[in-house]
C-alpha cells in the first residue's frame, strides 16, 4: 500500500515537474530573410505559473508565443511544451497539443462569417462536444468576458476591445491547461484591462499556466508575477 | 466514439447549410453534373431498350433442322421426343415435307414449276425454338444438333442477332467512352468547386488549425460536400432520364400502334439506378478529395 502511494506521488511529481511545463533551451529563431527575432533564449515555466512577457515592439514577444504554440519552429535549440519537443512533434500530434493551449492572438483572428457565439463554439466543435454541453460552456465563457448579451452579434459589429474579449472567450472555452495571450489588453481601457487581468488571475488560481505578453509595464506593478524581459530578441536579466 | 458521431452529424448539417448558402450556384452545379451523367446513362438506357425491342420485333430465334430423306416415321417420332426433352430447347414445331411443298407453292408463285415435279424433293423439317437468346448459346445448340443422326442440315438464322450484337457492342463502347470522359468532367467540376470553397474559407481553416483541428476535421466538410453534390447530381441525372423517357414514350404511342405492337421505353432498373447514384456520389467525393489534398496543405497558419 505504502509503495503504491509513493509510486503515485512520484508519478504526479514527475508530471508536475517535467510534463506540464514550458522549457526553452538555447533557442534561436531566424525568419526567412535572415532577421534574427530571438537569440539564445533559455528559460523554464512551471505548471500553474503566471508569467509576463515584456519588451518593446519588435522585441520578439509574439515570436516567442508562436514557438510555444508550435506555429513557428526554432532554428536552433529546443522548445519543449508539456514534455514534447515541438521540433520533433509529428504533424498528426500537433492538433492534440494545441487543444491544451488557449491562444489569444494579437490580431484576434476572429471569423466574420459567423456570430460571436459560433466563434466561441469552434474549439468545442473541433473537440466534438455535444450541442447542449457546448452551448452551456460557450455562454459561460461569453459571460466571463462580459459579452453574453452580444452572442448574436457578428464580430465585425464589435468594438476593438469587444473583439479582444471575444478572442479571450474563445481561448478559455475549452478549459486549456496553458493560456498564451499576446497583448490581450492592448486595445482595452484601464477598467476592462483590469477586468481581463482578474479573469486571468482566476485561471491562474485554478492551476492554469499563463504566459501573457504586454508592453504595459504598469500591469506588472498591479499584478506582481514573474516577468521575462525581451530586448531585441534577447532575454534581459 | 460518441464525439465522433456527433462530429459527423454536425458536419452533415453543416454541409447542407453550405449547399443552401449559395442556392443558385449549388443548383447550377448539380444540374451540370446531372446533364453530364444523363448523357451516358441515357445512352445506356436506350441501348437496353433497343436490345429488348429488337428481340420483340425480330421474333424469337429459331434453328431449322432438315432431316435426311430416308428417315422413317418411327425415327421422326423418336427424334421429336428427344428434342422436346433437350434442356436448351423451349419448344419445337414439325413441318412435314408435303406441307412444306404446299407452302412453297403458295408463297412463291412457282405453282407450275412445283406442279411439274415428279416427286416432292423437300425433306421433313423441325423448327426448334431455343431457350437462350444470345448468339453464343444458340451456336452451341446448333453444333450439338449437327451431330445427331438423320440430321442432314442444321441452320441457325443468327445473322440478325449478329448484326444486333455488333450494333450493341458499338453502342456500348460509345457509351463507355462518353461515361469515362464525363466522369472526368464531374471530377473536374467538384475539384474546382471545392478549390473555391477552400479559398473562401482560408481564414476558418487557418484558425481551426491554430485551435487544434486535425486534418481530418478540416477535410471532412469538403469531402461531404463533394459527396453530396455528386449524389444530388446523380439524382438529377435520373430525373432527367425519366423525363426524357416520358416524353419519348408519349410520342412512341402512335408509332407503336402503327406497327400493332405496344412497346414502350423503360427506365433504369433499381440496381442500375443504385449504381448510378453510388458512382456519382463516389466521383464527387473523389473530386473533393483530390482538391483538398492539393490545396489544404498550402494553408499553414502564421
Ligand atoms: N513572419 C515574419 N517574417 C519575417 N520577420 C518577422 C515575421 N514575424 C516577425 N518578424 C520580425 O521578427 C521580429 C520580432 O517580431 P514579433 O512579432 O515577435 O515582435 P513583437 O515583440 O511581438 O512586437 P509587437 O509588440 O509589435 O507585437 C520583428 O523585427 C519582426 O519584424
Ligand atoms: Mg507581437
């Protein structure tokens, strides 16, 4: 009995330490055309950690997040997400990695051929949830970002901030274990950006790993957390 | 498993929605496919009808057996019995030599010549009506009969059957070539429809990939669309053929009465109809599959 428990503990420890985290090891990213967006990045993010990513425009914040989501692959070094090296990940396994990630894009990437509700529904359709369960989850997510009343609206009819919040709703509806947010408060006024940060914090509290990029250093003061500073593609101490 | 079924059901609904989203374009596509398919299938139907009509008009095939002049009545009775029992023989008719002479006299108008004959030069004969209709089996039966004793001459009137056969063979070849070419057309139509759909859904595909859609998930609605479009095209072809046959039959009524017969063109059999639908749906699916394989990998999210 004792042995079994200790093995189980070992296993969960192993999962906590190794599997559910993000690890960059001497990562280089060069875009076609020769521009080196990231240089020699090494860092780790533990499960359940909340990390801010700061830096000026062009510092490489979006690139770093794209490396985590395996949208881009490193030219040198390795990126390991949930124990999987994104470079050697088979293309058939990629979708299943991404289902664990909630992605909030700088340019939203909302679909304008369907209403807000259906935009948030898409991740659940992809995972094959039944209709009633999905509808419940979609409304809960919309409620969380304060868009429940606009579920029938086309995203094109939403303000920039509302679009951003819709994008957040879509990212959280599938209850991801890692949330990657690229400037999620970029278009929001102080009140809403505060609210969004509180939403993120509530996710952090239930154990979601968060990586949030921002150029708003003020947020760091209001929400103390570890921060990674990027400067021209390099990590600042 | 349950999730998979739900996904498929969702995709089927989605496919119908997409089809209904652009009703005119969808309808035109389906019509074009229907017309393309109705040409070879219509040819096939006409050939089938030609075959059965030709059989009616020409009468059943027959084999004439002329006996040796010295065959006795007892032997004729025995032969008659044997022929009736033969598995490949439907029925027989005995033509005694006297009757044959009389018929010859009446029908040819050679009364003087025939009347001047010292004795009847004609042999007794049997007319054999075989069970089988096709040339090969008829010839087999003829060759069998040739080996019987007392049968001096066995004659199969198969020239009409051979002509019909060669016309039908030519017709089948033409229909086959037409079917092959128009099948390519159908695949091409679907290929292009799906290509346009993929282009207009580029964003959706990109975003879907970003949030964890498998290639199968992205592919499925396009494949279903091709399948459904092909199937509906097949149904359209069936209806086009039905309508054309109804029109033809309407004008054939007068013609048939003129010839004292009552044939009418019949539609595809149940099996053939099913084949048509399965085939058209499959071609639609194939066109969509080719298009998806060709175009989907080009869309990678950035
Ligand atoms: N697809 C690309 N092809 C070529 N160069 C790129 C590409 N994407 C980004 N870059 C370059 O890489 C560098 C880092 O870009 P990145 O988008 O990561 O910056 P960022 O920190 O997100 O900036 P911002 O705050 O403006 O969003 C920039 O110099 C940019 O020009
Ligand atoms: Mg950026």
